[in-house]
C-alpha cells in the first residue's frame, strides 16, 4: 500500500490493496470490515486540507467524513452543500481468479476487488478533491466527502449519515456508471408469502389441508397475473421499464408422509418510482395475495426504495453541461437512502457495472483517469 500516492492510479491501487470486505455472508477471507480503508481515506483527506471524522456506525466499522474549508459567501447567504459519497466496503473475494488485493497494473487495467465497485470511483473523487484543494474554499458551494460502510449489505452507512448529517443540497454517490448520471434506479423488496394448512398422516391426505398445494396456486398467479398488476399499477418508466417480481425460494412441509401445514415463498420485487407513488410494493403484493387466498399472509423484509431525482435539478444539469448524460439503472445503491431523507442524489463514477463483483474485477486505467478529470471539471465549473 502506497502511503503517498502521486496520482489517481496509485491512489486506486492503494485502496484496492486494503482489504475492506463486507463481513456479511461468506467474505472469502479473514480480513473484513471498513476500518483500515476508512482510516487511509481519512489520512488522504486530511492531507488534502479537509477536517476528518471517523464516525462508527457499528463497532469497528466507521463512515469516514471529510469537510473541506469554505470561505463565506460574498452575499452572506448559506452556500449550498454537496457531498461526494462512494462506499468503502466490497463484496466477497471468494472464488476470485486474481489476487483480490494485488492492485496489479496489466493490459491497461487495474485489477482487484473493488477496482470498479467502488474504489475506482472513490479514487477518482478523492484525487479530484486533492487536485482542487487550493480552490475549494472559494467555490460558491461547500464541498464534503463521505465514505460509506456497509453498502454491499444493509446500507447502514448511508442511512446513518442521512439521519445525522443531512439533508444536503446534492449528493454524487460513487458507483461504476461509465460516468453517466444515474438519476433513477429501481428499489427492492424482499418478502415472504406464507400459506398454512392442516397436518395429517400422508395416507389420508383428504382429511388435511396442504399448504404446498395452496402455495402452488399462488405461485401460478404471481407468475402471471401479478406481473400484469405491476405493469398496470406502476406503469412503464422511461428509464427503468416496469416493476418486476422474481419467485426466488420456496420451502414447505416437514416429511413426505405428513400433509404440509406450512409453506413459505420468498419473492424479490424490483420496483419503479411509479409503483412507489401508487402505494408501494408491500401494498400491491399484500392486496394481490389476499385476493387469491384470504388465509395467506405477506411478511415484508427490509425494503430499499427507488431513486427518482429530477433530471432538471440544477446540479444534475451542471453535470450534463460538463459532458455527460442521464440514465437509469436496474440496481439500487446508497443514493436512494440520501434521497429518501431529503438530499437530491445521483450515482456516477468511472468503471462499468458489468465488472462489479466478478471473479477478475478490474477498471480500465484510461477510464479511471477520465473520471478524475470529469470531477475536476465539475468542480472547476463554478470558477468560470
């Protein structure tokens, strides 16, 4: 790990070389958590002139926050506040075919876990702030940085930040978007659908009620009619299409010679802003299930909401004036949690989402440099 990088490429290498694997699930290594990465980022921010705070969200897993100095506005008004917000954690390194923490430069690419998602975008943001450190104070906006822990599972970092430090006037969340501005993305709801029956001996099934059979009818209805309900209720978004449902897991019964008295189906719904405005995914699913089977019930799991930032927002328009375009995404990210708490947010950064989470993750060096240059141009646009 390079403690004193001299350019954005060396900074990205240093970040990749710090293991910061999210500990949830199977991390694939024994070095987990974001503390070391947050500390390194904090030192880099401090060297760039920011005041730094490591704010523990859960034990040993902090957000890193950097606030750059700002001069009073000539008219005495409060300056708008903007925040650059990538995440510091990565997904598991299990099954990778390259050294996940090598940060190797080869074939015009920088290789390793997080190179694309999101240590590349983070490096581009950080180096742009470093390059602009002498001018930031006199910009007509106040500039902050927040490195969020836990984006890859539960998004605890962005939720904590939004609750304790917002709202901001604008947030740019670091994600590999090929430097396009993701102003809309889908939300996600996982929910368990339960059916119940009456258990009896398998030799006399006619005397019981089979919860699996009841669920089979629900599965058929969810896989056909409910998809149309989602289209009709939420409409078709210009960028995101329609809300979707996936029937992902099912389990029921205890033995083959007992009529099943319980069955559970887990569904994964990816939701559009239109469905959210029309009452939301939980309401749509619950009402549909109730109409099919009054004895069935829906148990919602934690939900992430869709992002729907106005493309006409003046900060979005400033990004577009710097030479990019808006787009939408089927995935979700920290931007939605900041937006839900009142901060207009978008996601953008160098790299391609198709490389995220792969066994041989990389970012093209030219894309990394171009991303840094874009963020410098964005900050300099206020000096014109």
